C-alpha cells in the first residue's frame, strides 16, 4: 500500500510517499522564507505554496517510483495552521483524490508530529513533548485520544525564540541561531521562571529578555539565559506530568525538538524517573510530508477517510479532539 | 507521625537558578500552608523548616490521594468528595490564597477531611485570574485521569465551590477559567 501525504500548515510545503510498513519512500519540501526581522506572512506563504506545489508533489511521486494512479490514499493536513496555507495543500490533495478516485484522509498536523516520532524512535507509550512554532504541549494517550496534560498558557517555545529573533533582525525559524549564540555564554542572568502546575507561560520571559538586552546585557548572555530558563521551565512541567502519568518513556518531537539544550534537559528528567528519552529523528523535527503520509497510512488502515465535500480546513483543530482509532491502550 | 519534604537539586537547571527556586519555594510553601491552616483549611501542620537545605517537616496524613480514591469509591461518594473539595478550595481562595498546582494528586483523603498539600507554586492573591488558573488545572487533571466521569466530578466541585463563595463569584471564576483555557492554542474562540 502507498499513501501520499501533503503538508502545508505553515512555512513548509511538503509531500511524501510511505508504505504500509512505515518506509518513507520520498520526502520533498520547499519552505517559504521570510525576510529577517519579519515572521510568516500567511498570504505570501500561501502564494509560495501554490507556486511550488506541483513540483513538490511530482518529485515526491517520482522519487518514490510510484504513479499517482497507484496510490491507496491521499493524506492531507487539514489543521491546525494558517488558513491560507492549509487551503493550498487541501486543494491539491482534493484534486488528486478526485481525479484518481483515491480515498482522501484527514490528518491533524500535531498528531503527525507524534506519529512520525513514534515511527522513527520505536517509542511505545510515551509522554509526548510537542514543541514547535505552533505547539508547546505535553500529551499522553488515554481513552482513545492524546490528552493534554500541560501546555503553554500564552506563546509557544518556538514563538518565544522567533519573536525574540524578530526584534534583533534574525530570520525565523530562529531556534538554531539562538542556540548558537547561547553556546557562546555561560553567564546566567536572572529572568522570570513561570510554571503553573504542568503549564508554562513564556510571555513574561520574552518581555524581560528584550528588556535585559535594551538595558545593555550582551546578546549571548541573554540568549543563554533565555534558553536555560525556557527549557528548564518545560523540563519541570514535563517532570510533573511524568510523575503524574507514570509513563516510562518521553518522546520529544516537533521543530524545536532539534534544540540540544532541551534534549539534554529532558534526558535529565527521564533519568530522574527511570524513563527512556526519545527524540524524533533529526530529519523529521520540522514540518514535513512524511508526518502526514505516515499518520494518513495509519488512519487509512483503520478506515478513516473523509468525503471531499466535507474536507474543510480546520485552522484551530486541537490534537485532543482527534479520535485515534489505530492506537491501542498500553496495558 | 511526621514526613519530611526536601526539594532536591534538579540536574536540568543551572545551579544559580536551581538554588533560588528551591529555597524560595520552600519558604513560600511553608508560609502558605501556615496561613491556609489559620483559615481553618485542612493542611498538614508544619513542624520544622530548614531553608538552607530546602527542606521541611510536616504532619503525616494517613490516607490515599483523591486521585486514587476516585477510582474505587461509589458515584455518590465521588460526587460528595468533589463537592467537599470545592468547599475546601473556596476557603483558601476567600482567604486570599491560590494553590497554583491544584490537581487531585495534591489532595489527601484522611480523617473524613480533604487535606491540601504541595503549595510550592501557590501565592497570596485575590485575583480572579489566579483563581481561574486553579480551577483550570483541576479540571484538566480530572479530564486527563478520569476520562469517563470528569464532567460529573468537576460539576460537583463547582457546586461546592459556588455554595461557599456565592453564586455570582462562582460564575465569574468559571467564566475566567474558560477565558484562560481559550487563550491556549487552537481553541475555537467562538
């Protein structure tokens, strides 16, 4: 069986073909890059996607050696994400599904990050830490759904880094750049550390970090301290959730999962609780087609499809609202 | 019987940050527990505090957590217990204290009462916002653990809470809770 997956929730337009066994036959992406000092402009990103869509999808099929007529399903990320961007991917997916009479499969982008994480790490029943531009959430599987145990109460970890970067004229996504600057300092400046139960709040940290910079602290010191505080806050929230759920695995996934400081801190948390830390394969941290194709394959095998007439995009689709019919409760 | 609570250093925090947090929370938590007890809320009595090693000793409460108890008791008892929890939380809120980490694991059932523990993330506050966070954390803990009857037990909690703080303030706090929830990611704001 072959499933084509199309991702277009934010800056990346991606397409991928996977097999029933979880082999990723192709992974083609083209990302919209915003000017330094600016964020994603939804309309411009959507225009980018519509220009590259045909080439990306053709290459994904070509690299996999699979013809569109051979596909058993077309999976599309219907949300959450930016409306104009989502609509480009959805239009492409609907066209292919309609022309070749192939089932269309609705995929939640966040669930995609989780499933590509379990596929590439072999994690069985993990506490999931999903960190990206759109998410900072701690989730565990229970009663047929991924339940949120903790999350940000305002901006995400990815937002924190991107919004900070924008102020100092770095391009987004800015995580890697901030990580490089942080590595040049070990001078810790006190910044607000806000944990509320299993939740975190980063907006005060953003304001304070920018204020310290204006007050004359060096960029390296501020990046180091902001990264330390933000990752430690999340590590504490994860530790609380781990103690509460008693899970024995942690799965770090999403774009910010590439951050080594965060990886190290979560590995420390796992060590304190005899849990195994997993990090999604580096190649699939960022938004990509395989996360949608593989989740689509899992859904298709369980009979989840959607009629084209009902395949509206859902910019605010919560991951905890998705029925995960393909996953069994670990006993 | 007594029990000692010690905040151990966390390897995932730089030493300077870690020391500040551990010492600060120890002092803060014992303060809040002391004040909550003065309000007549069941809270283990503090016996001894050692801020320099981020540690304190308190009375031992002999009983399960509310989380554990809710798995085994009858529907009637679990409604009664959650109603009582509502009344207990209302008392600290009315006394100007918010818990900051309100979950059913941080409530101990002993001696026919519900003891509140783990005030480390709490605060002295009369803000509706902070009270709303308490309710949201509790609601989420119920939802994620007792998926089959979380609505029923949270409703029982609200019943007890509103019976104590008054209907108007009860409604205002729940409205604030929903507002905070919707600030989270990807909630339909309609």
